[in-house]
């Protein structure tokens, strides 16, 4: 919840605008300003004050508890000109909130966080929990001091400054394996009544020491082990652990959660790295399991009993087979997505000696590369989606057509490795992007419009397997951008057809155009005409003319949303194919499409319109 506070009539008006825009996200605090601020500070995750910055500083100073506890605070001047992230820029989300407030009020967001000012990723903004000397290591990054990157887990990270490097002469510590642990696919043991108690791996030797070791060199470590960060060291906690859980009906949450935490602690593993709890479908609503996931702040994932029964485990048991239809719940659920079993099945221990009501097992998932296939839209910067911007900044490697890379180069973080090539190398770019992701990197593969429409998603996903994570980021297509400029030509059923025969034989294209003509669909032609391919568009228009009047509206849009954009509304008989090139989108209406007030409109057919 976002608390809103103002003291004057002008501030109240701006406050009302924000409250009206975000009715479900905001709460207005009335009364004396100091009392209102103290209540909002205690009760809300974020606070927006329509007050002078100095006044907010004085109000907040006595209440500060620390970065991990304080809400994000944004200060907006009474004229609504600036939205200043005053407190909790990263941890409290004030930087992002200032940008959001600026969009609603038309204010300029003011972000003074050092890493944001120089486009360096803050160590507490990488999407992972972080422990250690964040301020000290960040300062070293900003000052250009050599910073060591020690990745015990090769998790995909965004681009880091060039002074953050993995030491070439330092061995990365081996990850611990629990005694009796197994990797996916190892030979199971015979079915037994009860699984054995696991013997945990020893935690890092530094854990629990009273005084932290001082690093000679500032260090960023990526690890799921429970270690005490040294001075001048930051530990990033990737979501590498899956905890499988089983429970008898009515198992108390404290018993389930206590078992999970004790198992992680004894194995030397950080609870901050748990990505999910996993169990069998029959236990998806078991209160103790559901509540344990909630307290850990992770999702609960469930699988069918038949699916779990097919997972090879070292400690099968007759008890769960009889109860829920699978010889293993905890181990099988944890291993379902692959990985190494670092804590075999354990059972809870009850003080009164009564039978255990909970079991758990822990699996370390292997790090997976991440490929984001990003649509950049038709070209205008304001049509690039916020999600696309975020993915560009999340990437350590960017792969794309050279002219598209030039469009967004200024949005990349310093240190992003760019792999660019020219027209005709689409399949090679797709292979390169997938190969980079398979090396464990965070990769963005860019395309114009929507990456899934005549663009890079198709060749990339044809190349990618299930060994990497793939994220699709939609973009505004050329057809949609052209349609918005023309009016509403796509108001009813429509189809897009590419006239390029580089990948599709003309016979197939012709058959599709005939089908669209006979079905009376609005048709958008991509790649309508090039220097070496000038007859397909006239032929396609002739096919449509067999089923549509010569006066059918046709929209011709070139370079939609770009500085040299051009828009023409003509007819099926008047269109000159020679005026069209590869940068043009041609939209041909159906038999109901009309030109109304200079706009191309295809009626939806609502009864109340009498159409």
C-alpha cells in the first residue's frame, strides 16, 4: 500500500490525482502532517508526500530503522514538477515509484542513487536477495577498483562494469553434497517403509565465526551456502534450491517449516535461495504446507502422483504409496525438475516421541541460461514497452540486427556485450543467442515489431531446447502501428501474409491469399515488394479484386512511427504497387471496410450500430 500525505490545497489536488489513478494501491492519510506521516510510515510499504523535501527529511529522521525495514519515500513538490526518490531508492522501491508518479502527474522523476546515475546495476537490484557489504562493494564498483566475481553457481547475471571480473587464477570452492545425496537418475534403492535420516554436508568454515574476514579485494560472490560475508564482500543468493515436502493431514505449519529450516541449516544452505516448495497434488491445500510456503515467501508447486511415481529416488517408501499413490513425495517432488539431491528425505522429530508428520528433501537445481526474445516495436522510442526496456537492461549479452541495435544501444548497461550482424543472418543470430544462453548467460535477442511475428522468436525457439529458460517480450507490430495510423482497419477478422518467397514457396503464399480473399478477411501484407521481387503484390491485389470492389479502401503505411513515416489511404484499383517497398505495410479492407472522414474503418458489426 502507498500512503499519500499533503498539507496544502495545491498538494491536496495533486494527491487526489494520484489517488484517483491508483485507487487500489493508495491510501490517503488525513490529519496533522506529523501524525499522518508517522502512521503511513508504519503501515505502508511506500509513502508519497506532497511536501517540501526538507520537511519530509525532518519527519522521517526519527523513524528510520534501516534499509531493510524503512518504506520507500517519494517527495513531490506542490507544483507537481518533480518526484524525488528521497528514501529507500532500491530496497523500498522509491526509484521505481518516482518514475511511476512522474508518469501520472507529468512530473520529472529525480533519482540520485549513485548506481542509477551512471547506469551501473545496483547489487540490490539484480533480482536476488543480497547479503554483506553492499555499500562498500558498490562504492568500489563505482570507483573503478578491481572487484572479483566468484560464482560458485553460474547464475545468469546482467551486465556488470568492466572492473568486475572473475579471477583467472583462483579456484571456485566445490559445492557441498550431503552425505548419502544423489544426482537425478542414480539407481534407486529397494522400497522400504521409512526413509533414512540424511547426514548433512558441513557448512562453509567461515559460517558462525564471530568476526568477518576482511577481503583484500572487494568481491561479489554467487552462492547458496550459509556463509558469513567477509568485509568488502557481497553474497548474491540465486534461487537454486527446491524443497520437496510431504505431510500427514493436519501437520502443523511450525513442524513443516521447522523441518525445512533445520534441514537447510544443517546442510549449510541458505533459506534465501529457496525458489519453491514442491509436493504432490493431493497436498496442494494442506494448511501446514501452504502456510510454510507463505512464510518462506515462495510459491507452492504441485505434481500428480503418477508423475512423481516415475521419478527415480534413493529412498522410496510404502507409506506414501498407500496414502497418495506414489512411493515418494518429498524427494520426487524436489527432483521433478532435475538437479542434485543435496538433502535426502528427512523426517520431523516431535518432542513427545509421536510419529513424524512432515518430511522434506532439498535439491539444488543447475543454473540455466536465460534467453529473452524482445520485440522493439515499430521504431518509435515511446512504443518500446517498459518490459522490453527492463529485459534490455537485464541482459549481459545482446544479439541483433545492426540497425536495430543502433536504435536501443543507449538503453544498454555499461559492459553489455553486443553481437550484431546484417540482413540475411537471422538464423545465425538465433543460433548465436541460444548458444550464449547455453553458456549460462543472460541474453537478449531483439527484433522489430513483435519478435514472434515474422521475426526472431521462431528461429530462436526452433533452436532452443529445454536446457535454457526462454522469455518472450511482446512488442507493437507493424500491422498494429499502421492500423492505428490508418484508423480502425482491423476492427473485424483479419490476417497477416508475408509476400516474401525467401522462406515460403509462392504457390503456398498464393493459396493463402486466395483463401483470405474468399473468406472476406482484411489482409495486411508484410514484405510486399522489393527490387528483385516486384510482381507478387500486383498478383495478390488481383486475387483480392476477384472478390472485392475496386473501391475497397487500402491503407499504405511506410516506416510507421519513425521520423520519415508516411500514410496514404487509397483504393484497390488506384494503388500503385511501384510506390511500395520493404519498409511498407499494405492493408486491404474487406467488403465492409469504409473510408470515413479520411480514416479506414472496418465495422465490428455491433447490433446497436445497425450494421
